[in-house]
C-alpha cells in the first residue's frame, strides 16, 4: 500500500500556526481523505492520502 504526498510544510511554523492541519482539513472538506504525518528526515509535515498507488505505466 502506498501513499501520495499532496503537500509539504516545514516543521518550524510560527507558534499557534498549523498550516499542514489546515491544508488537510480543507482537502477533507473537498472529499479527499487527507492526513498529516511527520517526516523526521526532512523535518517537515506531509499531507498525504494513504492507500493511493500511482500508476507508473505509460
């Protein structure tokens, strides 16, 4: 099972600001099951849709 990254947000957002959560909430309001996960290697929050596999065939 894969996941598609919709957007990346740096972890250093201003205090009280949750841009990744706000973006994910807007996508959910549009019917896309977006969630936020932390990518520790890049120190960023990722908004992803899980279970979506990209078709790489031409």
